C-alpha cells in the first residue's frame, strides 16, 4: 500500500509565486496530495492557487506561520496521512528536493527530516542569508546542541518532512511565532529521530519575510525562552 503524503504550503500574499510553485510540486511529487493554507491573504493567492488546481484552505484572518502550518498538520492528522511535508509558499524551497526529504521518513530512519542549506552539498555556496540571520542560526545550532545533543546545521529551516507520529503531536500543539527551532525541541521531547539532508534554497519569488532586521534579536530571545520552557514540560 502506497504511503499517504500531504504537502502543506502556508501562503500569505504569495500570488506572484504560488501557481509556479504548485506546478513544481506536482512535477516533483505527483503521488502526493497538496493543500495550500491561505493565511488570510489580501491579494489573489487563493484565486491563483485554485486556478492552478490546488486544494485551498483559507483562514478567515492571518494567523501567522505557526497557525497556518498547524492547520495543515490538523488536516494531515484527520485524514490519516503517513508523511507531511512543509514547503513555503514564497518559492524559496525547491520542491525538486522533496522526494529526498521524504525518503528517510518513509524508511523509518527519521521522524523529522530538515532540509539544510548549510550542510556540505549542493547548497553550500548557493543561498546566503544576512550576517545577522546567520548568527541567529548558529546560535540555535549551539543551543539545541547543548539541550538535546542534536548536531544540526539549519534548525530555522521550514523545509521539512514529518512522520505520522509527529503529525499527531504537531496537530495538537504547534508554536505560534517562528516555530522551527522550538518544534525540534518538541520532537526531541517526544523521542523523535531528527536529522537533516542538504538542499538548495532559492531567492524568494514572492511575498516578504516575516523576520526583519530589527526583529531578529526579539525572535532569538522569544524562541530561546520557548525552548527553555519546553524543557520543563512532560509528555502526557
């Protein structure tokens, strides 16, 4: 029996890139189902995604990245999917790597497989973020390394695949703001196997980043506090 795979694409004002992204996903993973989580967009994201043939779940107002991704996980849980894959709607994540991202999860080697732009491989010299953001990435690498023992290179990457067990946990709870590093800690608390593969990232083809220069330090402080609080939590 073929595994059920759901591609979750959170999208906020991504009308300029969403149709092309849907076509790329269909080409790379024709066997997967696809849902666009239209996070209260004020542009033509819903219309463009529908025209491109995608299933669209439109939220009544903007919930942010955490709320929109959790909506996708709730759909995956309710519909009994085996693997859920997150791909950003701005075109920065190349769907050509999605099959490689899924494979360790399908084989049972990982519960959370993260696409890293900083591992040795094709992405090493390709996509470069700002110096301040790279500092934040290195900070979370070290923090998560100390707290979890995981040696990761790109804990802020939102290009990732999750197993059926993690789909259940993420459907129940998913961080609201800047969730990527915190979800790694949550996965580790649930004894999930977490790892990375190298991927190539692209310049965003639409929308704009939710993390700006002046919010980076706030982002780091808030996520660090959330991760430390998670250390105090016990599984039910």
